[in-house]
C-alpha cells in the first residue's frame, strides 16, 4: 500500500473506530469482545482497502463487514475465549445515561442474534430497510418482520417488571 493510501486508511479508521466499537458492544454486550470485533474489522478493511476506498459508500461497506463478522463469530463460539466468571466493566460512562444504557443492553441481550442485528442497524445506525437488508444479505421483508418482532419483544420486556437480565 502506498503511503497516501496508508494515510487515507488511518484517517478513515480513526474517524470511525469509536462508533464501530460502540456498535460492536451493542451487538455482543462485552467490551472485550467488541474490541476484538473492531480489530477484526480493521484487519479486513486494511486487507481490502482499495476496494473499500472505491466503494460508493465506504461507511456502509465497513458496517457490513462489522455486522457480518459479528454474525460469523456467533456461529463459531469455539474460536473465542469463554469467560469463567463475569468481571465488572470499569469503562467510563456518562453518569446521566448509565441506567438507560444498562437497561438497553439487558433488553437487547434477550433478542435473537439476527433480530438484534436488525434492530441495531435500523434504529441505532438509522439504516433504511433496504440498506439493512443489503448489509445482512437478507430480504427487505425479513428486515421488516424482524424489526417488528424485535420492537414488540423489546416493548414487552421493557414493561414487564423483573424481566431484564
């Protein structure tokens, strides 16, 4: 890779890394796994940087890589470490939003992986139905039904006392 391409890649990744990491956390609910997933994404983007840079929407390309990488990791649990016990996360969070974030994380954890991916892409990243379908390699109808079911499940869980894990 030429130096100018290297600089362009570093700028692209640097501007988006925090968002990718947060999105990865919303998908997997573990900051360490989110960091691992972000590293996988950076490696894949670096390996195919010319293709990424030439894409019509490099951000959507990167989001697709992130989401598909997470789904791939979910299908291969033997490839990642299994925690023996839950350790407290000591990362900094904005004090006014801690409770909301914990509640949202607990609710999202109760959705099936594909449903969670659809909800995060549609409502956190604000992708359209068509963009979400393309990112996940599924039909627009599946995105709509998974969105509807996911939101209904979240509503039910949010208003059921004691149902958040």
